[in-house]
């Protein structure tokens, strides 16, 4: 068994490496030229296959400067044969001659295979989308980014283009439906699409569909804020069919009806008890119209995505689903289970499920995050399998409490990986869909989400930075790809600490924490601008959109709030420097608009409106009507302290930080206690199948650590059970606290105690602590603090009788908690947002 597994892994690695080296710009007896190849496609094949051939023709012309011919028969000295196994006569004839073996893709979902001989490349798909994915993988390999249009990524011209002879490469997706949800699309995307296309019509959606396919996705929830995919443009459905994109509707839009259609065409109240007949007519019309490939949402929420009334009973909702399925069966003329359906356990709907509501087994249960990227529910490993399986509805963007976040990407990939890894390992693999807001500026996380859905086993926790570097290389070439990858990772990490919409002058503490945060952003900006100055002109627009703009905008924003904090402090102390800080705030506030204007003027104004989202001046969860500069105070010159060392004396000690050493012993420090980055353990004790896994760059400051596998059974803390040990040296004695900083993971098994860990020092009995049992529904209360601060901090009480060396022990109890930091506090740790910097002591080298 082990030998077979090793052989399988070796084969997979060989195939993956092979796919990366099949293209060359240098002539060789092992390669044949694609430069003057003829593209061969059966005119009776699927429309998507024929469209893919046309797009490949355009891609090859961009790369080589030569537009290849398209032929309905296999002809020409060199050919690229494209076709689906289920419809292409060309592919069938090649299979009959044994030129290509279709065994690996027959009857598979969206699989494709490449086969090359001496002068021919064959791209065969198991179905229409499988064929398209094979074609677009070739486009990507020859240097056409999926973001060539959506982010103005240039296509590098190549004088020669060769493909390796006698090669085979086969691939298929792991998650069945993989897609994006365009949502919260006003004012940015809506203003842009209206100016460029006349609205959310088929011209707009053609660009979206092509992007999804090039990213190996297959599924879309269309824009819905005052928009209706089927009702706005009758050609939208035809365009979806042309590109083979599966259309769905959001969690609160049953039977293929956009919610805005009820405002336009509905009669009476959105209430099934009092208006059943009209609602059924409305839903029936939606099903009759949606003749394309689709996933039908069932169930019901309140009007306008509001909760149902408190009196709503699960038996009513079950009856609604039963009646909806009767409509589905009646309209389609086949049993309801033959039409893909989902029921989204969104917000309060999960409560109905937890209280016993059920839907037929063939309906996919779409589990949801908490709108902030934390999964609320997962099936237990011991749960009975469902025919319809499970899906995940995830968020990169959100409108709602505790605060909207719509402006820029605030989704660090290590966090996205960790949560979606949970989903994958819990066998949630039927639907993955993510709310991406306006599409831009979520380019990197969208790519990652869909790539990870295609093959979760290909990207482990230590591969994420490599993925980011590779993504940067695909957009900008390899010369600066490592540096650009690091920038992309860092700004997402910084933004993930606290969403820009939640920032204000009080977020970080003065003087050192604010100063460090701003310095980090400004250092990042300097590196970004330096790379920008070295890039060829053709890359400047793409670089501004994908890298420079978010770094520049966020560095400016943080510095603005830092100066607002300094102004408040200086004015309170009557320091005349307050006025200079006030001037700085005003300049930085104005600069925010200028940075936005720079974005809107890119490429002749191609992206006008796309950064129109308000992000300064929030006073509640909803965005302000207008942006408003942070309040500042100006002091009259005669009432202020004369310029002196006053403010300098306050800030100067924090302007030069000492170098941090590394080691595995931690020292108590005045004002910081003992501060430990969780991954710098002294000893890691593994047990049985449970291993401690570092999650690089996960978290607000350093990296994080958790127990794998994430489906492991619960553990009882004992000497040999999985735990981490941290050697600490204290000068204090007596009572103290230990604060553990965890990523805000939720109680995804809905257990009474939530996710648990245990903590102890030296040989005391471990205290078992829940990180999240206080939160009962993941949408209010203490949860607001957790997601706003991107951390859960738990505190336990302990006691030691003598100073010196001690050992803090962190024990696994349940899988799930992700530990970022430990702080030992004797009562003198200064308050801060990110917690004290690590107080690590380097051992002397011998």
C-alpha cells in the first residue's frame, strides 16, 4: 500500500512539474513549434469549445504576433486539435486511431488531457468546460494571464514558441462547483459598468464569464443590488450558455428569481402564509425562464435579505421547500432531485437547521462563514454522508455589522487557506462560492480561492508564499516576483489586522505601536515604489492596480490616523506641535482622494469609479454618506507650550527599535511581561496521528500554530498528549495571568463547549478553556470584538512561588484553535492592540 501511495505521489509530482516545463522559447529536437500551428475544432462541438478555440487564437496572436488559422478538419503541418470527448468527431477519430487515450477523462467532471506528438497538440475535455479548462491552461502556460483584461496585465511577446513532444498531462477539479458572487456592487462596480457597458448586461457578463473560466471556475451568483440577471438583459442567459457558466442566485433568492424582481413584478407581501399563491407564481416564472445550467436556491428569508419573523416555524419553512421542489419538478418535467439545488444556512437559517429543520438529502447544504471569513458550521467526521453533500459560502467583502468592509483586499491568504482547509478536510467539496464585492481589487484572493478549490492537496500551509510569488511572476515576470510576492502578502497581513473601515486614531497605542505600524507601511511603500520605478512601462498600469495602489492608499490612511492620534495627544498636553499634526491630517486626507483619482485615470480612465467606495468617516456599521476627515484640534499660539523637547521627548525613545534576537527561551520584560510568538516553542510534543503544524505568516504579527489533522478526535491533557512547551525566565513571583491570542475560529461543531485548549505552567493541572463558547450565533455580542480585532484573547489565572525558569504548556484539547501569541502578565503589561513584542532571549552559542 505504501509503495503504491509513493508511486501515486511521484506520478502526480512528475505530471505537475511536466505541465510547468512543456513550453519553451528555444528550439530543440524535443520540442515542436506552435508559432504557425492551425487550430482544429469540430464545428458541431459545444459552443463553448468553439469559443475557447477563438480565444486561444487571439492569445497565440498576442504572444507570437501571428494569428493562427482555425480549421474544421485536422490539417496543416502543425496543429492544435481541440474538442470534447462527448461531441467532437475530431477527438473521437483520434481516439479510434489510438493517437490519444481518453480513459483518464471519460465520464469525469470537467477533466481534460493534453497529448502531444511530433507536430500535434491535442486538447481533449470530458465535457465542454473540461475542454475549455484545457485550452485556458495552455493560454496561461504561454504567458496570457487570466487577468490580462481585468487588470491590464500585458502579454509578453515571444519570437518563438515550442511545445514538448510526446507528452501527456491530465487534470480535473476537486471541488465540483467553484465560483464567485458579485455583491455589494454599488457605488464602484455599478458606476463603472454603467459607464463602460450600459449596466450589468451581456457585454459586461461576457468579460466576467471569460475571467471565471480562465481561473478554472464554473459558477456565478450575479450582481443583485437593484439588479436582476435574467430580467435586465435577455441576452445574459444566452451569454452564460455560450461560456458554460453555471448560474445561481444568492442565499435569499429562491428559484432563480433576483430579489429586485419582487419589487418590480411582485404582488402583495413577501410572506408565504398570507401570499402563497402569488409567491408560487413568481417562483414558477423564475424556473420557466432559467433554461440554462443552474443551481437552484431553495428556502426563504425575509424581504430584502432580512431574517424571517420570530414566529417563523421550521415546519413552515419545510413546507416552503417542499412546495418549491414541486414547482421545480413540474417545470422541468423530471424529479426534483435531478435539478441541482442548494439550501444556504445563512445567519438565522443555521439556527433553524440546528433546531431540527431538514431538507431532502439531494439538496446541497451550503454552509456559511460569519461574513468575516470564519466558518460557522462543518459536518462532523462521524456525520452520515449526504447525497447532495455540502458547500461553503465565503466572504472577501461584506456589508453589515460590526462594520462594512468593501474598499480594498483585507484577506490574508494564510487565513483563507486555514479556513478552507477545514472545509476540505471535512468533506465539503460540492460548492465553494465567495462574495468578491466588485471583483476588483480582489484579484489575488479570487485567484487563490479558485486555484485552491481546483486542487486543495496541491497547496499546503508552507506553499502559500510560493503561490503568491508565482502569481506575481505570472503578472509581472520573474525578475521582481519574489519581492512583489512579499509585498502582496505583507499588505494583506497588515490590512487583516483591522479592516481600513474600522481604523481610527484610537486603534493603536501611542507612541510606539502606532509608530511601528506606520513605519511598516511606509517601508513597504518605499519597496513598492522602488520596484515600480524599475518595471517596464507596459507593466505600470497593472502594477498600480494590483500592488502599488493598495499599499499607497493604506500607508496614507494609517499615517493619517496616526497624525490624528498625535494631534489629540499634543493638544491635550497643550503642545504647539498639535497644529503641525492637524495640518498633516488634512494633507493626508486630501491625498487619499488624489490616490483614488490616480487609479481612476489609469489606462485612459478604463477603471473610472472602481475605487469610489467610501472608507473614511464611519460612525456605525453602514458607510457614511460622505467621507469626512478625522477631527483635529488647532491650538492658538499664545495658549500652547512653546516649541521644546516636549513632544520629541515623548516619541524619540520609540523611533529606534532594538534588533530582535531569536531563540527558544523567553525573558520577562518590564511593560511587556513574557511575550511569546506561538511558533517559537521550546519543545513540541506530538502524539499518535496528531502533529503540531506551523501556519507561516498566519495572524496579526508573526505566524501561528495549530494541531493537525483538523479532524482529529478530542484529547484529554496528560503528560504524553499533544502539547507545546515554552521555557520562560521570570523575575516576578506570585499571582499572574496568561493571555492566549487565537485566530477568531468559531464553534463549527456547534458543541456546548466550543473549541477548547488547555494551559498550565510547570507541573500544575492544565486548565481547559473554550475560545468561543460565549458566542451562541456568530453574529452579535462578543463576536463583534473578535472579528473587529481579528483575534480572540483568553485569560487564565496562575501562581508561581519563586523566580527563575518555568515552563508554560499549551495543550491540544479539540482540533480547530489556531494559536498566535502567549503573554505572561504579572500586572504590568502595557495595553496595546497587537500585544507586546516578543521578549525572546537568544542562548549563547558554544
